C-alpha cells in the first residue's frame, strides 16, 4: 500500500502545483494590465519600450 500512497501524494502535489501555476499566471496578467492602464490613463512610461 505504500506505493499507492506515494502515487496519491504525487497526484495531489501535481494538482496543487498546477493550481499555484495558474494563480501565478493570473497575477502576472493582472500586473501587466495594471501597468497598461496606468501608462494609458496617466500618460507615463513605466515599461521600457
């Protein structure tokens, strides 16, 4: 039963990592959007072009 437990643990770990990756991607999109809005609304350069 130890092998089954290890496989179950790996599957759970993989699921948690996938969820964490999705959150990190969404955070990056949010930050990028926030910078885009700030540059457009306040007419300032934040990113180097």
